[in-house]
């Protein structure tokens, strides 16, 4: 379970007056029954062991230079098994470390649903505050999206900064965005998130405008004015409108390139999947693209497209895309929609799965949820189970049983790559029209197009030209038949 320990302090079955709530917050987890949750289960915050960040390979001087945030993780387990809950918190730990944090402690509570006021329940906030003070943490990260009221209440009670899963992912995206489009997309997503969580403080809430402050209107121009909150919100809305205009201009360039590929009938293949599943490594292995490969979540935000060809000479494009994650923030899906549409508009999707992950099937389900949200659920799909060199063979076998159209590969060692290329060739769309023509030697340009975008069944050199029987796109067929 990804290095996670089980919950501590197993206890014997207690009855009568001995069945008292534990005060140390370390109770054994049991599956909820039909009668609802046990009182003791609902009243306990459980410490999850094995989630502290190890910093043994870093000197104290380097640590002070990095100034990592010291965080405590908090999760609410509402459904699924213990393993599901621990996997989710383990992923939150990886996200926190990717953002540049040192994880000091991890707590989880079993509830039927998060508390609407404080996420973990009013009484449990005191225990969380004690854990924060004991560990010296300066930030609390919650494994869920917090409402503005929950965020405010937790900060007021714990006296440290509180961020939720959505803000954490947005922060990672902001660190990794490199291109102008990527930066604009991330900023737009952050502003969409912040506009619902603006807070005003005391006297700043209301500002009246008069005289020079009112643009010279003076008498007759005074009024209640805008509150500070309204001013901030208006500025954010104006900035969002500007970013949307910039993204629309950048999208025009992307659409022009896609139109050229469609005109030349070049099939497109998208590499999509869970973050850190090895998509960029696979693109490098298949095309020699030289894309940055890093063992970190969301290392790739800017899509990369490379041109390659099948063993029989058909040309197609391979595109690396941004990785997905459980509960991918809706703001990111909206902001990155133009990028994610690369997947929806492709002819084939290579759905890359981390075979060494404790829950690859959960990753597959999370990615397919995003596919459905962007309209890509009907695109032909090959499931690529990556990292075969480190994966548990039993886990790989279970995934293969559920996903019959799957290939097991290792982008690191090259295992299974030939089988994957054969599967891609078989699933690529085939040209629609069969032609049987003689191409004059003077029209070598047409013959070159046949080689590039068609499938040649036979080719013979005659006195007056090249006799070919081939399957080609409809536009090219018209040009050949008019010779």
C-alpha cells in the first residue's frame, strides 16, 4: 500500500462501561455495516503512519535554502475500502512533495460525509490543531475541495494556512507551466478558483469614492461605492476575460496546424493517462522526441506532437498530453479544454497506466471520467500497461483480465514496444478509397503522397509510368483518377 502502515492500536472487543471513546485518536478501522458508522469510528481521527517525508539525503543548509513548507495532511474517508482511503492520502503526499512541502503527519477520519462547517467535524478540529502545534507545521492540506466557509473556519481554529486538494494541484500546475498557453491556462484556472473564495477584512470591506478618487466627479458622484470584495472580484473577472482572449488567439494557431494535418489525411494518436504513468518516456521511446522525463506529478503540461510512421510507411502523429489525477479540478478541465481536445479529436488514444501503482484500475477509472467530460469516451483506445519491469505480475494479470485490448510495455527497457507498435498499426484508420492507376513519372509528387498517406497493395514500373493499386484518402483519389 505504497509504504503506508495500517491504523495503530488494535483493540479487543469491549462491552458495557468499558466501551468508551478512545482519547488518543488511534482506533482500529472496521468496515461500516448496514447500521451506520460506529460512534467510536465517527469520533476518532486516525493517524496514518508512513507518510512523513524523508529528508535524510539533504543537508541542513540545503534545507534552509529550500524553505520547504511543513504540512499536515488531513483526509475524510467516506466510501470504499481502507486501501482506497490510504491510496488517496498517499497520492496527496506525493502531490504535496511535488509542490515543495515536507509532510510531517497524516490524519484521516471516517465519516459518512464531510462536515459542512469544518470538513472534519467541530470537535476534531481541536485534535488537528494539537497535531499541528506538536509537529510544528505551518500548513494543513485537506484531501478534498473545501467550501469557502470550511476553509475560513479551519484557518481560524488551527491558526495556520489551510489549502485543499484543488489549490494544491493548481499550485503544481503553476510551477510546471512553461509555454505562454500553459501559463495562461493555469492562471485562468487559479482565478476561477479564487473568485469564489475572496475574503474581506474589517474596514477594507467598504470604500466610498468621492472627489478625485471618483475620477473628478466630486459632489453628486459620491455614494455607497464598491466594497473591497466587489472591487477584487471585478478585477479578477476582467483578468479572466483577457486570458480567455489570449487563449482564443493561441488556439487559432493550434487549429491551423490540426487543419493542415487533416487536409493531408495524417492520422493522429494521443498518449493520455494518469500523471507520472510514463507518457513522456513512452513518447521518447516511440519517436526519440527528447521530451523532459521526470519522476514527478504533472511534469508535462505543454503538449508535444511528433511525426512518425508505421512499418509499412504510413505517416501519423503522436501527441503527449497533460496527465490526469483523481478528482481533477473542474477549473483545470475548463482552462485546459483546448489542450485536452487533442485527445477527443484524435483517431486513437494510447491510455497509459502505471503497472507498478498499487491501484492501476482506480487510475484507469479516473482517466476515463475525464475522457467522458471532454467527449473522448468514443475514441478507439489501447490500454498501455507501463513499467512492466517494476510491476507486480499478478496486478498486471488482473488488469489484462479486465482490459482485453491492452499491451504490457516498459518504456524504460523497451519491453513490449514492438507489440504496441503492431497494435497501433492495426488500429489506425485505413484510407477509404481504392485506386488502380498509372502515375506518370513526371508526377512523382503524387506518388510521394500515396506513400505518405496511403497503403500500397502493389506497385509496378511500366514504360509510361508507375502502376499502383492502393488505398488512399478521398481527396488524393480524385487527383489520381483525373490523370
